[in-house]
C-alpha cells in the first residue's frame, strides 16, 4: 500500500493501487484491523477514480466541432 496522497495520484496509479487493495482483501490473509484500513483506502481510491473519470467525460463533452465535424477546440465548462 502506497503512502502517496490519493489526491495527488493519477487515474492509472490509483487504479493500480485499488487493484492491489482488492487482491489483498480477497486473499483473506489480512488481519481484521488491516482489512479495515485497506477497505477505507480502497473506498477513497475508488472515489478518486470516479472523480477523475467524471472530469475526463466532462472535458470530452465540451469538445466543440466545426461544420465538418472536426474538433475546433473546447467550450468553457459551466461549473455553477
């Protein structure tokens, strides 16, 4: 398990660590106290990954197309 702050992780790094957490929990060889900590870290990693995916989807949704259907840039996101 990494000591890296989840908020600083890339999507790929968070997914990799989440897979490790799930694997360790599924093994059943982790003491209860450690399992609880792993579960909490896993839940935070999952939330981080979901947030990163939502941000990426929003960016893709904001790509503006020209008359020929080619990307011409992005439109500002209304975050209000």
